[in-house]
């Protein structure tokens, strides 16, 4: 190998190493802890894992700011007729500052919520949490539930009851 070829290979190796070291590193521990506490509805414990400018979005609400968002979680949980049975968390996917937490949520709603009578309705639907971190804190959280699956199960249960 000539000296010139050796120098070119060494330079290209150095450039690859520099590019790799320049990539931003993320600590996913805060995100994982946040998701676990969120799914357990331990909303009062979420603050240390969230950024001041936390944004939350789901089908029913969009909130901005840590205080407003965390207060909104607690208020909605108290006011909601939903009884959560379980969350089954799948394998998280990590990509840069974004994480996807696929899960299966099982919950019940009183029959009265659908204008029906009798036993509560139970649903089990896929849900994904999209999380973004900034400075190792959760800065964005979006809940994405499989609404067509929920509606399908609702129709099936209503039909089984003759309603």
C-alpha cells in the first residue's frame, strides 16, 4: 500500500469517526419512566420527567405547558367515566429524539355513556404513545388510539345487546 493511499484511508476513517461523535446522544430513561407513570395514571409524579414547554395532544384535547398539561391529566381522569383495566406495553421504538410506545389498552365504559342499560362495555384497542424529548425531558406527547377498532367493538357490543 502506498503512503498516499494509506493517508487517504486514514483521513476517511477520521471523518467517519468525527461524524459519528457529532451526532446527538439521547437518554431514553426519562421517557421510559414518564410513559410507565402515565400509563399507571401517576400524574403527580410526571413533573420531573417533563420539559416546561410540554405539549400534549390526543383526540379530545391539546395542551401546552407542563403545569397545564399535568393538571389536565388529573382533571380528565377524575371526570372521565372510563375505568382503566390494563395497559400492555409493547416494545418501544427509539429514533433520535422520538419514541413510539405501542400498547394495548383495555378499559370499560358504563352502558349509560352509549344511551344503553345494563353491564358496562369493555374495549381492548391498540394505542400508541408518540413521545419527543428535548434536553432529555419529555417535550411532546401524543396519544394515538385505534378509533375505528373502538367503534367496531362498540357496534358489536351494542348489537349483541339488541340495541
